[in-house]
């Protein structure tokens, strides 16, 4: 079989509902790698809370983080590494907006740093539960342009934030998180998972038709729409299922990825 690039979303796809990778999924991905295929994580998560899964799967190639904002090989220097950025001043403008809007928390991060204006009381495990003085988001601590800025704010206030920031910073992209958490994530304009996966395909000279990608949420839309074969999870949102080439028979909590990929590669 022609070498495939297998792009994997994490939450709701590779991970079960307990945020774990099952032995069956690990075995299926090891088998794919043994057959000569390239397995790559493509996640909206930052690298600091996804590299553990990378190492658990025993991957050696690049990983896509921040929905395409960072492409790198964890703990290694790689000539192809790519990192996008948004203006540092934008972060401080958002901090000023907090004076007039009920913003729960603001967090800015890049490959090697994360800053937040306060401790998160959201039980999602994505941000620190304690902040040292040098981790507090302010002009003194944030010295570099971040890759991503996340604003936890009610959906009803997100449109005002969009209008305000787009007027001053046209070269950014703002996306709402999927699921029950009200959050707005800001990255460089044009950043999405497909761009990150296509970057890998171009670098390793893999045709688009030989990319198979799995996902379940709205941040997977571009990836599943434009790769050679996009697969939505059975537990995926309707928008993702509508654009995918196929849908897994089983959900993420029943090894849907492993089941589908094993059958797909056996054909």
C-alpha cells in the first residue's frame, strides 16, 4: 500500500472519554507505523498537554499543536519546525477589555510558555491551577508574541470582542471552542489543522490523496474537508459528519478510531 499520512485529532477521537489512549488504539497505530505509514497528532491542544500522548504512542515524527499554529518534533531540533504568532499588543488590549466585560480568564501561550491573568476554576485540566508571580499575564512577564490567546467569556460577549479586535488586528483568526465551555481562541489568520497537516505532507512529499484524517469537532472541519480521506467519529458533531468522506461505526469510547483504521489499511 502507498505510504499514508494518518492525522489524528486527540480529544473525542484518539482519546476515550477518560482522556486515555486504549491498548487497542495503541496497537492499531503501532501496526500502521510498522506498515510504513506516518502517524501524526493534529490537535488544538498546546504541546505541554499533548506530548505525553505523543510519547505514549512512541511517535518520532512531527506533531501539530495549536490547531496548526505549531509544527515540531517534541524535545528535538527539526529543520522544518514552524511556529505562528499573534501580536503581543493584542494580548494587552484584551486585558483592557476585561475592565468592561465579564471575562473569566485570559491565557496566552507559545511552545515554551503559558501565562494567565488568574487561576482557572474550570475543571478542564488545560491551564495551571496555581500561578507563580512570573506566570501571571502582564506586560512585564509576556515578552514574546504568543502563538495562541484563549479568552474564557460568555458567547453573548464574543461578537463584541471579535468586532473590536478584527478592526485593529485584521491578520488574526478567532474561533469559538466546541462543547460546553464558552471560550474564544485567537491565532494567526489562516491557521487551521489542515494547513498544519498539509505542511507535513508537503515536507515529506506525501500526496494529498494519501492523507487520512480523523476528527470529531468544529476545529477539524478544514482538515476533514480537504484531505484525501476525512473520517468523522461516530460521536462527532453534525457539521463534521456532513463534510467527512466517512464516519466510524463506533465512537471514541469504543475504539472507533482503531476499528476503522485497522479495516481501512487492510483493504
